[in-house]
């Protein structure tokens, strides 16, 4: 593999700064200026403000990314095209894959449902999960990975970006070296999905459905406890951390690691087969 020159690395750094600036400033513009103006103009109450905040942030994040691609890269942002079948498959597979872990742990008796709360808080949290997942995918796969891929090549970019993705979650509850390794693996998996699809909506919906499936069971989502009290199911968990994931949640379970590894192997083989002459 040819090593990138200093000029190539500097150009990649400039692209990274410009793309992150376009993404961040678009979101900041909406949150700091347009949202307060809409709130005052329309006399919005708190639930309406929450809806406007989440939908507007996502819209302006996508717009900022699209503008950067069109004006700086001077190409069509094909990774933002709407592909209904791929998006549906992404969401379905995201929920199913992490459910292999959670359902296995319920079957083993490590997770137990103690109450059913209902769904009154679910729509708002589902919206927040969707927006957060899409923002992460635009940033890490659309911006960081693509920029590094252009400078370093696909595999080095995949590994470096996935490690950065994991480290960015190191302030969450239950974070440790095992968490960094587990999330690096999961980040690599989501990058493989992006490589295979070259579509941010496909990988974003996979990410969102994965997170929502964890939330719905009433167990920790990436060390975040705030939403557990609003989950449709109230559950408790016990057992060794290597099996349950402990305070961080099922993403650091050995079952998840094995599922993700198998998925990466299958996805890489499928992608290579599809790309072969």
C-alpha cells in the first residue's frame, strides 16, 4: 500500500475541518437562531418544541452535509439518496441482530421482565434515538470515514474511525477497555454496512433500530440510564459482566461480539462477491 504524502494528509485534514464545520454550523444555526424564532413566532409548548428541535436538527445536519458535498466536493451526494428497500432492511436487521443478544440473555435468565409500563413515552424517545443515530452516522461514516478513506485507504480508515467512534463513548457509565474494544468492533460493523451500501440512511436506520431495540427491553443503552424509566418494559439483570454487558448494556456482551464478528465476515464476503467480475 502506498503511503500518503504530507500534501495528501494536509488536504485530508482541510477536508475534515471544512466538512465538520459545515455539519456543526448548520446544526448550531438552527438550534441557536431558527428554533428560538420559531418557538416565539408559533408560541410552541414543550412537546412541540421537542419535535421541532429534533426534526430541525436532523434536517439542518443533512443540509449542511449536502451543501459541503455539492459545493466543496462538487458531486452529487449519492449517499443521501432515498432507497426504501435498503432502509427497511437496515432497520429490520439492526433490531434483529442486537435482539439475538437480549433474547438469549432473557432465555438464560440473566435479564428478567418485572413490569410492563406501556408506550406513552416511546414516540418521543424513538425520535431522539433516530436523530442521534443519524447524526453519528453522518459524522463518523459520512465525514470522518470518507475523508480518511480518501487519504489512507478503506481498511486503515475503517479501523481508525471505528476506534475514534468507540473512544467518543468513553465517558458513558460502565466504560472501560472492554467497552472500547466492543464499540470499535460495532463501529467497524456499521462502517462495513456503509461500505456495502454507500448510503447513510441505510446505516443510520440500522444504528437507530439497534439502539431502539435495546431501549425497548428496559436495559442500559450504551451506559445511558436516563431512558430506562420510560422503556415499555421494566427489567432487571444479573450475572457476569462479560455475558450481560453490565452497566454499559448488551453491546459489551460476548454474545454481541460474536454476532457482530459473524455479521462482519458475512457482509465482507457478500460485498466482495458482489464486486467480483
